[in-house]
C-alpha cells in the first residue's frame, strides 16, 4: 500500500486533498474510540501514515475464543477501498491463506465515500461469527464450511490454537506490524481477553468465557 513520500512534489490541490483525507481518517479513529466495536482493538501506526494495527477477539460463533491480529491500510485517495491484512492468516473463506488479505467485496463491491471504517470492523466481527460460504479467497475453507459445519468448527479450533502459539512465539512477527505479544501464560490470557472483549457491552458478564486451551 502506497504511502505519502514527504519529498514528492505535489500540487497545492493534491496536497489539500491528501491533508483533508488524512484528517478524515483521524476523524474516523476518534469516532471508533467513542463508539467501539465489541472485541476489536485499533491503534494507528506510529511510523507509517494511513495504517492502523488491530486485534479481533471472538466470543461466540464458529471462532469462539479466537484472537487475531490484523493491519488496516488506507489509500491516499478516499475513493480507493482500504485493505485488511491478517497475520498469521486465519482459516476463513474470505481470507487469502498466503497473503492474509481479507476480501470484503461481498459487502462493499465498490467503496463509497459514505462508507466508514467502522462498517469494515463490524463486517469482520460478523464474518468471524458466521462466515460466508460464498467467500472465494480460501476455497478449502469455503468447501469445508458448505459440506460440514461441525468439521469446519473443529478445523477452526485447531487454527485458533496455532495462531495463539504463533502470536506468542518470540520469533513471530508480522512483516510490518508494530504490535508484539509475550509468551503465552494461560492463567493471565483469559482475564486479558475479557478486558479486550468488554468494549461497552455486557456480554462477558452474561456467560462464561470460552476455553482457549
């Protein structure tokens, strides 16, 4: 994803457009802070403009107990759709198993200026609760989901455990992520997961947290 080069000569009109878009992105971040999406944590990059880092924690659905890391990249032009990259790539019909890119074209065939980043985060939550069999980024996942929901859930559970171990490995790192995770400590992990998931609703107080080990 291209980012602005401070040494590139731009016309005044291009500079104004880029500045306006930058403030619009910051405005969306402020909006998400005021009205967060349950289970989603987002933080802007400290070094790369137009990039956010995030995590998605799940309670309920086929990915119950899952914890996923992703990156959200923005184009310099507000007419271009953002890009969501998961690392490590989860087993999901809408996630490319090699690049980790999430395909939200089923929901947003064309990115419109009235679309919001919060809409993408809500769609991520929706798709990790109840994945779409129409996803074609990972055909193996789509076929398994269509053939056997129970087998898909069992595969997803194994994938969730592998991702936890990968995230907590000292040698694990996304090619461009600024997030890092320490060694897995099960006695500490569930309380931290609860804290991440409690973003305004009371879901965690109504039911027992899923076992992740």
